[in-house]
């Protein structure tokens, strides 16, 4: 899994196991969630008053300067 920072300076990669199952009708009603194994490695700030969610990478398994 990889994410790019907003300045376009780097792509951060995470080596995580993913299990993929065929979706059921019940599962389609549940929003997709990013795993805590990635989120726990970010500093996350949420400001509802300006509708902004920001994440700063603290650590990653790989970095790819662009």
C-alpha cells in the first residue's frame, strides 16, 4: 500500500498483508476503513470546523522520492 504526500515530494510504502474476500450484500453497506497497522504510524489531525483531515507520516516501510 502506498500514499503520496501533498507536496509531491515522496511516496510512502507499507508492507502489510491483505486478505481479499468476495463482497457480500451486508459488507457493501459498511464503509471502507484503513487498518490501524498503517494509521498508528501517522500523526493525524482532524478539524471539523474547516472540514480538514491531515496525516503526517511518522514511519513507513519504504520511501520513494519523486
